[in-house]
C-alpha cells in the first residue's frame, strides 16, 4: 500500500493486484520500471533508522509507538490544568481576540473519565495516523483539526459556550486514516474501490465513536471532515520531501503548542 502511494505521488501509473497465493502486487508499465524502482528506493532510504512502527497482526496497518509521548503530554497538562483556566474555549473571550483558546482547549479535559476516553481512542487513531503520515505531519494536522473544529463551533452555534477536549483532534486522526487511500483513485478502478472503501469504513467508525448524544458531535464531525481534507492532501506529498516536511511539521506543532499554552498561562 505504501509503495503504491509513493508511485502514485510521482505520477507513475500503478494498479493494485493480488496473486493467487494471496500476495499483493503492483502492476506498472515496463517503461516506468526504472523510475518506479528509484522512487521506492528513495522512499525506503528516507524512512530507515530506528523504527517505532509496529505491524498490527491480521491487518495491513502499522502503529507508531511514539504516540505514547503525546498521551503522556496530555496527561501532564490535565494534572496541571488548574493553571490553564484561560485555556478553555470560551467563545466570548475568543471573539474578543483570545484566539489561542482554540488550541489550548484541545489539551484540556473535564474529568478523569473524559481524559481516559480521549486517550483510549486517541492512542489508537493517532498512532495509526502517525505511522502512515509521519509523526510530525500527523500531530500538526490533527492539532489543526481540533482547533478548526472549535472555530467551526463558534461560527455555527448562535449562543456562547465553553468547550474543551481533544475529541476534534482525535476525529481528525480518524479522518486522516480514512483519507490515506485518496491518491489511489488515479490507479484505476481497483484503486478507486479501495479509496471508497477506506472513506466508507472511516465514516462508519466515526458514527460508532463520534456521535454520542452527550458529546460535542459538531466538533467531532468538523474534526473528522478537516482530517479527511488534510489527510488527502498529505497523502499526495512527494516521497522526496516527506521526511523534511515531517521535521518542519513536528517543530511547528511543538512551537504552536508551547506558544498557545504560555499565552493561556500568562
């Protein structure tokens, strides 16, 4: 799957196929073989080193264990969030210019049950997104999904309210996972079917996990939609700039998180 996305991002026509023995194959034009081999070689070279990724038994997915660091950071913020009262997404304050609340609210939780629920889903969805897109891109994109989901609630709800929680970010991770096969529409009918199946599966999982009547369904839906958008764009990044983009995205995520938290404390 990863190699097919690499080739599609380079404009190389590729079709997914399966051998009678069950192995997956990539079919390309003979004239594209040298370019395809070079693209895959470059992709493997840029992703070598200590591997945090782990294959999930019984699936084609990988999981990035570094998501545990994100979970630890969320738990630490919760333990100290008494100092972050100005970090809640209070729409009255945001309208008056306190924009950082859209970001800081993503780190905050109402009680231990709320925290445990978001960490449970977040570790799964974000760990999968980090393995597919890289830690930096997944963290920054889903963090933006959470903030944009908060801003969407501000625009669509007529009455003032106060919000908090990482649900928009987590649903953004689910959207990115669902959108990872978007480039396959260029590989033929089989690829289009795989893409539609991925988006449909993501939608079904969203219905199961993001539509609890007692939760902020609007923020969940907005986060999921933004995740599909950013995931579709990220999945088409050329392999040659993927690693550099991840580093820049990780630094941006850490800087934006620190900046907004310090604004809330100050």
